[in-house]
């Protein structure tokens, strides 16, 4: 039973355009959400987070949107750059538990 | 300010041997998490520890796997009598606070290969 789902295993986006990565969750008890980026043979790197009391958080080229009623969050990257090519994991947490999605592989095309 | 340290980075074991993976959290962090990533799969939570206590081990296999986070020293993930299916990348993360509101910072991982 996947509590955090990233339904797109991969996504290709032209350099300079907007990349939108999506994540759905099922547990309404989750109150903190995070996005991580991972390059091959490295550990995940924290990108951006959002608390359930907010619906948007922005940090430079990265913006996370949270729609609590739909139990959906998304990560927007604009403009997309070649170095953004990586696997992106969303994660949701509550109390003593954190659950990661299976990841979406983002390819930035030249 | 060093990040999360893991060693060794690569570990090769034969079936039946023991594997010990070490994780030193970021300075000031008392919460440690272990994850496993199988090839072409996402991060699977294994265990969450907070200094000398196991808080949640719901992701740990019931046999052969154990974890500790002593008062002094690194956190250890121990796998006894390894089998080929244990081959994976094992990541450790640490945080200043618990999962709710606490951002986890990951180490570079230990890649375990069982021959």
C-alpha cells in the first residue's frame, strides 16, 4: 500500500522550460512534505519543503505547491537547466514516520 | 560543518558473512534514519533511531538485520549472514528534529555487494 505515489517514472523537458513533478499521498495525517534530488552514486540532497499550513513555498528556481484537499503536491523548476537532470523523490511525514515516493527521473533536453 | 558521513562507501561480502555499516550524523543531530535502495527502485525506510533508542523499525526485516545508535559513536546497521538479495545501496540520514518538521540530510551511502 503506497502512501506516497509518484506516478510518472520519468519526465523529459526542454532546457529553459518549466519542469513539473507531481506527487500524491493518501494519509491526511501527513503534515510536512519534502523534495529531494538524487544523482547516481550519491545520497539524496534536500531541495525544498513545505508545511501543511502553507500551500506554496518558493526557493529560487524551485517552488513547491501543496493542495491538501486533493492530497497532491508538485515541484516546479523554472527555468530548467541541464544540471537538473536527476531523480526526484517526494516525501511526506507525520509524527515519527516519513514515507518516500519511488522517484521521478527528470531528463533536461538540450 | 561536516555533513552526514557513512563508511565504508563500498563493501563486498560473501554470502554468510556479516556486514557492518556506519553512519555519523551531522553535528547536533540526534535523529538517525536508515534507508535501502534496490536497483531501479526508490528509497525504502528501514529504521528510525534517536540516541540509544529505536523509535520505529517497521521497515527492518525481522531476521538478520539490526541497528543501534549508541550514546557515543556512530549509528551501526548490522546485517548478519548476508544473502545476495541484500545487495543494495544503504543510505543514512539525520535530522535535528523528528520526522514531522525535521528535514533529513543524507549521507553518500554505502553500496553493499554480496558475492
